[in-house]
C-alpha cells in the first residue's frame, strides 16, 4: 500500500475525486489544515469564525470533489475556495452585526484614558499591516510559496513578494528600535 503522505496534493485530490478515498482526504486535511487556519486568520476579523471557515472549505471539497479540475495545481485552487468561504462568512457576519446594531440599545461604557498601549509594549508584529503579517506568517511559519500565498490572500505573486520584503524591512527596523 502506498503511503499517501508522499503523494502530490493533486494526486490526493484525484484519488478522492475518482474513488472517494477517505485516506486521501485525510492526507489533504493533514497537509493543508494548518496553512488554511493561518490564511483564514488573516482574512476573517472574527477569530471565532476562523475554524468554521476552514471546516467549511474542507466540507466543500468533500461534497463537491468534481469542482476541482485535475489539470490545475491543487494548492492555489484550495486557497481560492478558502478565500471565497472567508468572504461569505464575513458578509454574513456583517449583515448579522448590522441587524443586531439596529436592535441594540446603546449603553455608553466609560473608559479611562485613551485606552491605548504605549508603542513599546506592542509586539514587533504589530508594526505590520494585516496583509504583510499574513504574507510573512504563511511564508515563514507555514512554508508556503509566494504563488500559493498570492492566491490565498487574493493578491498578485509580485505583490506577495513585495509585501514580504516590506514586512521584513519594517520588522528589522522595529526590532532594532526595541533593542531586540
């Protein structure tokens, strides 16, 4: 029996698409769950919805495996599905929040001072924009290539590279300023 973990993602999806092989889908989940969570964290404002987005993405693969075109690379397609799921969830959340806001009674909550932390107390990553932080996380922590990162975040390949360069420059400057 072949160790499915060594097969290319495209072959795993083809096995699932053709035979509904649960071991192939399990191998895809093992391979893509962590990078998908990292990407979803950058695409969805509500942390509670991050796991929902990843689960929904895998459910879409299970329910409609024929939506995948075996002639295309799997990872960019997978992250495009994830990005669409994240957009859908964000829209649903925005609609729900708008309805709740209309119905809610506003109660002012007193806050002492301006509520902001001194700049030196912020994590060095706080100096990065959302997309720069996402690109660096997906590249350095999850080991994704720039093409996959670009698809996952809905930006061009060149933009992903530029954001990584800018982000690293800003991180270096921030760490130097903090003396770390």
